[in-house]
C-alpha cells in the first residue's frame, strides 16, 4: 500500500495550495462521510520519484457547523491518525499565531513523524519569520513556498527518509 501523508495546520497557512501542487490533477477521491471527515480531500501526490497518498485538512472556509473548532480538531486528529507522516504548515509571513498551537499539540501528541514547513517564505518578511517555527518544538523548519515551489528539494529529502 502507498504511504499516507497528512497536511495539517491552522486555516490560511497554505495547506490546500500545497495539496494542489503535489496532486496536480490527480484528485483521487473526496470523502463524503457525514460529520468530521466531510471536508477531507485525498489525492495521489507525486514529488520526483516519490508517490504517496496525501490528505488535505479543512480550513474555516470549508466548515459550517456551530462547533467549528471542535469539528476541525476532530477532522485533523483523524487525518493524523491515518497518516504515516505529517506535514505541519505555518505561515512564515505572519509568524506563529496562538491558533497554530492546538494544531501543533495534536501532531506532537500523536508521535507521528513530522516535517515542519514555514510556508510563504518566498519573500523577505517570510524568511525573517521562519525561525519562529522552532518554538513549536517540532524540529527544524524548512523555509518553504507552496505557491512558488521553494523548499521542495528539502521536502523531498525529508519525505524520502520517512516513507
Ligand atoms: P489553507 O487554508 O491552509 O488551505 O490555505 P490556502 O492554501 O487556501 O491558502 C491561503 C492563502 O495563502 C491563499 O490566499 C493563498 O494564495 C496563500 N498562499 C498559499 N501558499 C502561499 C505561498 O507559498 N506564498 C504566499 N505568499 N501565499 C501563499
Ligand atoms: Mg484549505
């Protein structure tokens, strides 16, 4: 079976942009179970010679229930549980925000291997905030840009070690 990688982080850090870059048009399936997994998107990712299933997790814009945070949290938790490795994404332009913390806690608690992506680091502001990510205690961040493709080589190297 193909290994599975989950993209995790608070809304608006660039998870879906990264998902789209890795999947291209090979969108495999959309889970349509009621409740927490409703917004989950899964596809077949390609990165050079690596092939893996990749799962995008919901942002605020995709969720609609009253207990929004509870649902997002449960959905993220389920995606992490099913994954062999996690890509944890933060926004290096804003730096760390309080809302990053509960998502990071879920990843840490799971004990799953994690790759830390300080996204939107294509600009000078972004790069200045990359090292904020150290505070999460999830290891060394990769200065990354899902939109521009910066850091894909490093992502490849780390994924190859894990998958
Ligand atoms: P998600 O909520 O985590 O899935 O984030 P999205 O992928 O929807 O992106 C949120 C916003 O950040 C959008 O306006 C994107 O265009 C923007 N964005 C995503 N990746 C990058 C990046 O690498 N650099 C910059 N500057 N913007 C990005
Ligand atoms: Mg999204």
